[in-house]
């Protein structure tokens, strides 16, 4: 017998890859291998990549902010540069510098091997920057911004 849901359980919004039981490994039910190239990158590894990107953007913002104090300070400039880096890196290279250093990249689930494209890279980055924290993940460890854009962060 199914348990009765209450308002404390929160909303149940079905997604394209929701299933009753988790796979044997993260990404199995998405068709991804267990390990190696093409396997789902874990949240901790992705967090390390974001930290690298953030530090690069902070360094650039500190240098620019030192010479040109017109951009609202180092904090705002760091944030704007991080957004620009995420969009351009995802669009042009399917990875940011942090992802590249950590051996990862962004891939499309609907068309493996195809480019991520500008709109997916932009929406993915903007969702992360303004709405969904990257640590908000589904049972595969896939970020909500990735679910919304049909992408996944994999080992390169």
C-alpha cells in the first residue's frame, strides 16, 4: 500500500528521467557508462571546477578593478565574469577552464557528440547563477540546471 502524501512531502514534479529505483551507478539510466570517458562526473569534482573558475574570475576582476573602478567593485565584476565564462566556455568548448583542468565537459543527452550550443550554455549558466544552486541534484547527481537544458557533466 502506498504511503499517504502530506503537504510536508513537497511537490511531486515528474521529470523526463524519474524512476522508482536508482540505477546501479549514477547515470546508468541515462545511458552513461559506470566509469571512464562519458561517465557522469560527481558533484564534488564539479564543485572543484566551479572553484577554479571562480578563482580565475576573481583574479581577473581584481586586476581590472584595480585599474578601472567603474564596474561596481571586484565582487560584482567576479560574478559577471563567471557568468560570461560559463556561457562562452560551454558554448565554444563544452567546458570551462575549471572543467578542463578537472577532466570534465558538458554533453547533450538528446544528441551525444553534438555541440552544446549557445542557448543551452546560456540557459544552463544563468539558471545556475540566478535560480538553481549547482548542489541541487537529482538521484543521479545531475544538477537541476542540467535537467532543464538536457545536458550532463561527464568525464572527458
